[in-house]
C-alpha cells in the first residue's frame, strides 16, 4: 500500500487540508491535530478537504475525523470536499452528517476559491 502524505494550511481565510496516497490512522491523527490548531488561529471558517490524490483510507481514520470535527463543529460552517471517488465522498458525507456540518463537493481546489470570490 502506498504511503500517504498530507498537508494543512490556511489560504484566503479557509483551512485547507490535502490528503495524498493512503490515509492511515497515524496520518489522520497528526493532520487532525494540525487542523484543530489552524481553527484555533483562524476561528469560524470553511474547511477545504482536497482528496483528489487519495489512494484509500483506514476505517479508523474516518472515525477519528468524526470525533475531531464533532469537537470543533461550531468553528466549521462548511466542509468543501474536492475530488475523490464516490466512496471517499460518501465517507466525507458520513463524517459531515455525524458532526452536523454542511458539505459541498467541488471538482478542483481552485473552484472552491473561485466560488467564494464571486
């Protein structure tokens, strides 16, 4: 299985997380910690989740994200999912439903930022 990588940063006031390759529980734990730190810095905003290059994910990573996002749901007004297979988007929808956060789907990261600039 391909080892995954990730990054998390702020762009135009939104918290952005990018997942590449296989998203393991360890990756999810480290990335969710970083995302929580970014929300503490930025405050209420949108979370942009780019899964265009995701190769798969551990079931436990989805469960970890559910709990992490549930804890900060008052800071996340929308989660924008970028790309991903139907299975990945379905998992994202389950996480959003569990956390009570609105979800949108986009084809590219640039589409997310173009929409908010309009």
